[in-house]
């Protein structure tokens, strides 16, 4: 590929520039996150000798069913034997997952968002020593009526090379819980969206929720009318 940049589209990289608007994150990271995972990650451009950059996301996040709010931790690691030099991380949201804030990071202007994404933040990681890690608290919302993905590319500070890219990887569930306080989502799982009436039983036909009762009522009324008619038609005894 002729141009290597730190912005992401599914399966490709595109050029992006970044705004200097800082958005502070105030929501605490969720307590029920599972172990960290690099699922959906892959090396892209060759890193300097002795440098091996990776990222991780929690295996599980929890979405508040009323506010749609969620939180997660994005972590950058240098699993190599040499310092990385100045690197940068992007946190990018797709579909039903929108990134609202990443503590210590800058929002990407709407005009510079990677194609297909709805939000992104640029995090100046700096230099990571051998075995070093740096974690970021991410505030997000997840529309359970849609599918949602997140992507973590990490590379040079100027965006000319991407050493590692995790995702876009989905968070989701095949068993939505619209009546519960929160819905747990698992990393690497395509979401089965909750419908607009997810707290109701499915209908099998037009008006099926009222037709059986109406038919039963009509039958009872018909039977009552027939009984009255029959009683009037019967000959009176002893007359």
C-alpha cells in the first residue's frame, strides 16, 4: 500500500490529521471488565529492531440499558527488548459503538475521521521502554439496536507507519437483555441488535396480540345470542 497512515478503515489504512481539542473523560472504567485480550490484532508495518508493539481490550464490557453508557480500558504494550521511540495510539469507534472521550487524548475532527467510523481519539503515547505499557480509560456509548466495533492502531507519532492494528473488532451479544439494568458484551462477538420492542414477545402476524381474544369474545357473544334465540323459539309447556 503506497500510503501508511494512522487512521483506519475495515481492512485498510487511510490518511488523517488530528485536531488539538482535548476532551476530558470523567466516567470511571467499568468494574466488571474481563481479562485483557489482543483478539483481532495484527502487525502491519515493520517496527524498529527490538520493538514489538501490541494493544489489548477487555474481553467483556457492560452497557447500561437506559443510558447506553459503557467504559473500557485500551492498553498499549511494548513486548520487545528495545525502546519504541515516540508512538501514537488511535481509539476509533464504528457503528453502534461511539467513543465519547479518552482520558489524556485529543478528539479527531469530524472531517478527518477514518472512512466508516463515527468517532476517534488520538493518544500521544510517547516512548515505551522494553516491557512498558500505557493504559487509557475510554468512555463510550453503545446502541444495542446496532452492531458496534472498535479499532486500536498504534504507530509512529507522525502517522507515517502503523506497527500494529487491533480491529475493527466487534463487541456484542447474541442474547440481549433489554429488561435488565445492563447488557454484557463480549469482545469478538457480533451483536444481535435489540429491537425497538425488545421487552415484548414476538408477534406472529398482524394484530396477533389482540385477534385471539377478539375472536373468543365474538364466539362467546354469538353463543349467547344463539342461546337467547333458542330459548325464545322453544314452545312453552302447559299452554
